[in-house]
C-alpha cells in the first residue's frame, strides 16, 4: 500500500535521479519527469483499508493539526498543512488569481462538488462526477493558471476513489500539500454520500494521481536532497 508520505519521498527521489533539466521559461530552471502516475491507495498510512470507513474530514484535520503527517525537511507541515487542507471550506478566491476551492465550489457560479455528489447519488456507477478548474475566459491570457485541471470521483465495488490530472506539479514544494487537500476532498465526499444512502456504506479507496509534468525547481534542489537524506530509512 502506498501512502502520501511514501509517494512524496519516492517521487522527489525519482526526479532527483532521473529528471531531465529544462527551462519552463527564462526564470525557471528545473528538473522534470514527464507522464507520471501513482495510485495512492493508503493516503493516510492507516495500513488497513477498513480503517477509512471511520475516517472523517474532522478527524483528518485533527491529525494534521497534531503533526501526525509531518516529515523531516518537508517545506509544509503542521499548522501550514492544516490551514492549506482546511481551505477547501473557503469558497472565495482569498485575493489570489485562483484557489482550488474557489474553482471547484464557485466555478461559473456552480458548486461542482455538489454536482459530483448528486451524480454519484443518482447513479452510483456514474462516470460523470467530474470537476474542472480551467476557465478559458479568465485564464487564456494569464501567466498563472491552475496546475490541478481535472477531478473525477468514481464508485466501484463499494469504494469511492478520486482521480486527478495536473498539467504541472511542483513535486518538492506543492505535491505533499496537494495530495492531502485531494484526500480531504475524497473523504468529505465519502462522508456526505454515506449520509444520503441506505444500506451498505461506501469506503474511501484512495487517489489515482496523474501529472503531465512533475518537477523540482533548481532553487529547491539542495532542500530536496536534504529531504531525501533525512528520510533515507523510509525509502524502499
């Protein structure tokens, strides 16, 4: 089983060892690995899938706040990770060009989380429980556009999984917090659907992660190597 923490360390290590040097633009020198996929089937490192039946958004936030998921030399942990994950509940853009909660909960005035939930409740096996973040009208001439582009919730064999596509992902600086945010969204969906259905309840089956470009910026290389050095024992 693969946790967010284990995946993070393995992904950073892979890019450090196998990534190709490139320039995103004149100001951003980086190492990059293209066409990435991971199935993070035990995101919170609970060891047993059945334990996710009892995991709630509130309990997840509580454990993040306590530092249960802190990793030595990771750039975001503790209160910072807690605030980032909790931000899913904040619908406005908070003064930024975009935030993922704003794009998911208020995109074109549509709460896409609620749409996904209704589609799951209407047809458990639906492939239509999707959300997008890109807005051609707003983003076509902007330098900063959402890295997370697509979210899909699928229910199969009593498990809800969340599938995401990133057009670009800063693996050292953002992947870790991104995955906890996405895990929170999946667990929240599992809980809200379970409140509405009769009979056997859904479990949470984890995250299917895709990114076209996973990279580490050149100015983060030393810190990324320090992360791997501090966590050698955790790498397989």
